[in-house]
C-alpha cells in the first residue's frame, strides 16, 4: 500500500513539475516566487490528501492558483501528449511596423519631337556657356617679338590662371581680361615647357569681385565619340565656343619646347585656332578635360585635328608649379619604340606580343641599374640593330600596349623615388624586374 501511495505521489509530482515548466514558458510576465511556492505547496497537499483526484496547477496572469481536474479527465489526459506553448505551429500573421512593399509605377516615357530635342540641346549648350565663360580669360602679352594673345581659365580663388607655356613665353607684360570686361595685370608664377603649361597670377584683384574657379574633370576614362567643347579667343575673337567630339585619346605629342613628349594627349575635332591656346576643353557637363595646345594644319587654321593636354596631367603639374615653382617627373632612363610587325619579324617575337621595345638605356640610370637591357648595337653609329633588347610589357602588373602607354603611365601615376616592378619579355620569357624611379633631368 505504501508502495502504491509513493508511486501516486511520484506520478503527481512529475505532472506538477512539467506543468510548472509550461506555465513559466508561456507566461508573459515573471511569476512572483511566493505565488509559485504557494501553488506548489497547495498542489502537494491536495495530492497527499486526495485519494480520488489529481490537481494540476496552470499559470494565470496574477494569482497563480490551481484549477482542479477530475480523476476521469486526468486519466484521459495522461494518455495524450502534453502540448507546451512552444509546440504550436508557426504564426504567419504579420507583426511589427514593417511597411508593406509597394511596386513602383513604371516611369513615364516622354516622346520628344526632333525640334524639341534640338531645342533641349541648344538650351544645354547655352546654359553651359553662361556658367563657364565667367571662368575663362583672354590673355594679351607683350614681348620683344611683339604682341600676342591666347586663352586661360581660373584655377583657384587666389587668382591663379592656367594657360599654355607658349602663350606667355618671353612675355614682359601680361594682361588678363574677363567676360564681364574687368582687366588685370598678371605675373608669371611658373611654367613647365615639357607639358606646355604655365601659371600666372592676377595682380590687385578687386576684393568685391569673386573669382570663379572652373570645374575640373578627369581624362582617364575618356572615349572617342564623347562631346568636346572648346572655349577661348581664336584670332582674338573673345570668348568663343566651338563644339565637336573626342576624336582619339592617349596620343603622345612633342611639346616643341622640350625633348620630352606630352603624354596621353586628347585629340578633338572641335575647332581650335590660334588664340584658343591655353583655353579649356570641356565635357558635356562643363568640366575641364584638357587644355587646348596645338593643331595640325598647313594653313594655321582649324583642319579638325586639334590637341589638348589631358587634365589628369594638368592636375599633377599645376599644384607643383604653384607650390614649388616646378614639376619633377619620374624617370626610368630608356628610349623605346613600338613593337610593330617589322620588329616582331626581326626579333622573332610572337604575333600577339605588344609593348615598348627598349632601344637603349641611360648609363647608370634607373633602368640600367635595375638590369633592363637595350639593343646591343644602339650605341654604335650607323649599325643595324640586333633586336636583342628587352620588351617592356607591364608596369606593376598593368599591361603596357605601347610606348605611348608607358610614357603616359609614368607621367600620370608615378613620382621620383617610387618603387615599381617592370614586366620584361626577354628571350621569350617574361620576367619581373624591380626598379626605383629617378627624377627626370631638367633639360630642354
């Protein structure tokens, strides 16, 4: 009999413990310890005294009181699994404050007539001119050669003006005129003949007149076919706009004032004439992409082949001229040429090899010290080449498709003292040669 009573107590105690766990799990608030203890004591007392009934406490919001269940119901319920609150299936009902997604209406397509398209283009160019011309200047110089003129643009609010070196070359008097008619004298600050760039600075600028620096763009991602707009003073015709496209990129152009070439030059068919020199070449948004510098023409008039110094080079050179009075370029110390069909045939190169063939290296220069080889007969006068020089195919793992690419990369991405890795094709095998760049000698 005692054994039977002990089994009943054990069974009832297990149900009480399980129910208390479920009650605590599903309660939204923490039950006071006193209520839980009271419920346990009451349940224990009822189990020990009640021979014909079993009591299971269930959670309530506040009292923690127990509810009596008949012995028949208890017996039936013991044959079914007891379901806790967390055994129920997932509730798909949305809760919280999430904003329901709303599909965006399809954009309205506006059909423009040809006349409306032309009008929109005209309005855009007219607005661009009005916004930009305030930053463009007409430069008149006096020198022993006489009177000359050119163009330029405002670089900063301190009165620095950017133009071509050949516009102010040898000038002893410089006058700058703005679109609104204001005129100022200017001093030559510094110049870089190798890039045909110069900086002048206005004298005694009216403090009530705010200078408006021009918007500077980028030239690294230009593509032939994009809009090109030239502003300047061709033949002295002040503040003229001409339009065209970018005809080509990454040209290499002799500056005419240095043995070094201007890299990554922009070619355009926008009309550029004498007097446009030093003026800005703009993109469709009015940002400078280049500084107009030269034309190819047998008549000294526009033939649709004009060139501009790339603005990425301008953005490196001009700050150096303002701060230091000069700009120092990185120097590798080689002369090179394109890898063309004739060179491939004579050097026994594969047909897909491109890069810069090293004709010669400067003695004790960076390339010579690094071990880069030039053609072995380069120093011998009137001796045919042996085509045994290195072919530079990459710098810092960036492929060099031509000598023009190499010149442009060094000018636009490196400085004296930089360490680079030169990829060289030698005897049919590509090798990597570490090299420390020097400073370009200051020679004209």
